[in-house]
């Protein structure tokens, strides 16, 4: 058994990683222009950021925003766990900062989907052509939908959600991006989706979907996809470490979802009529794993 002093040493070592990530996020937010930082700490923040994530400040703006969003949403969710462990599972946040940072982080999912599309039959070609269509389920503040519209400039994007505070932010963001002609936002439960043979790609965020809703949702998605269209079912991914898997499961449960394994998620897709079901080999570091299936 470790002594108190040894445990204190462990805490202090872990605190270094915590604080350097916080300093890096603050530097990036200041560099992007989100916040003003007291000049007395600007140089220290820049130095720590370069030591922690070298080259982050030189990334294109959308990538800096996505990276900042990932860090910020992890901090916010961790703080919520410490401060409000009594909160029932589910996504009920109305804090604009949490909604925006979580949505900004999801733009990395759009990057992954764009990279994976060429591996999925004719999907990339179809999304690159006029008439291509992408459905973003649980669009939140809309940044994944915006990123998808930019990746596939000929495609139309539909984002649905039932959380009013997030949809209000999404509406403003889409308008500011000048994409209101290509992105349709709907206040709609996925189970009420009326579309048939309408989309080439559907994104389904597993961590935010209660287990009991998955069967009906998969049926709706199958119906909404065009022949040879694809469903991308996302689950949390991270470093291949036991503690990372445990933390991902905890994050999923608190978000209202079920901690699916890849095999369990694949079985769900197969059971609801999807073909060519498989997990895409992960070649990225964004915190998502993709289980995909097509419609014949």
C-alpha cells in the first residue's frame, strides 16, 4: 500500500499534465481571439503551449478551433463530474461554452469521415457530386455540419437535434458561416425522421444515444439512406490503455449513452439489416471509433 507522501507525489505528477493542458488551451483560445489574456502571463502560456503541443499555433484556424474544443470539452466534462456527480446521465447542458466547445471538438469527426469516405464504395464520389446528402444526427451547435459542408461543397447537409439551446447556437453559426442555403437544421427526434432514400451518409453519435433508442434509430437510419449509402456509428476512442477505456465508458454513460464495444455495435448494425458491417481501422487520434454499415 502506498503511503500518503507517495500518493501526494503521484497527484503532483499528474497535476503537471493537467495544468500544462489548461495553459495550452488558454494560449490557443487567446491566439484564436476567443479571449483576452493578461499580458503578464502571455509569454509563459506561449512557452508552455509550445512545450506541450509543438506547432499547434501554426495549424490552420479550423484545426486550432477543433483542438481547442477537444481540450475545453474534456475539462468542462471533468469539472462537471467533480462538481455534479449527482447529475443523472444525459445531455442536458445549456451552458453555451460547453455546447460550443463540444461542437467545435466534433469537427474532428467530420475530418475523419472525409478521410474514411474513399474507403467506402462510391461514397466519396457521391458526396462530391451535386445532390450528395449527409445527415448529422445530434448536430448540437452545428459545427460538425458546417465542417461537413466545407469538406463536401457540392453536398447538402441536414442536422437534427431536440436540444433547443444547442439548435439556437447552430442557427447562428450556420448563418455566420454563410451556409444556410446548404445546411438544413431541424428540431426533430431521430425516431420521427420522415426521410426515405434521402442520404448518402448518416452520422450517428453512439455516446449520446440511450441504449433503448438504438434499435428504432437504426431502423430509421436504414430507411433514410439511399441504396449503397453508409451509416457511421461512432463510439468513443482514445489511447489503447485500460484506464483510457474506463474513462471513455464513464464519459459515455454520463452523456446518456451505452458503452458499446465494437463487436456489440457491429452486431446491432447487422441485426438491423446493414451490410458490409465493420470497424474502420483507426489511423487517426481524434477520440472516435467508427463502425460502419451500408444499405444494399
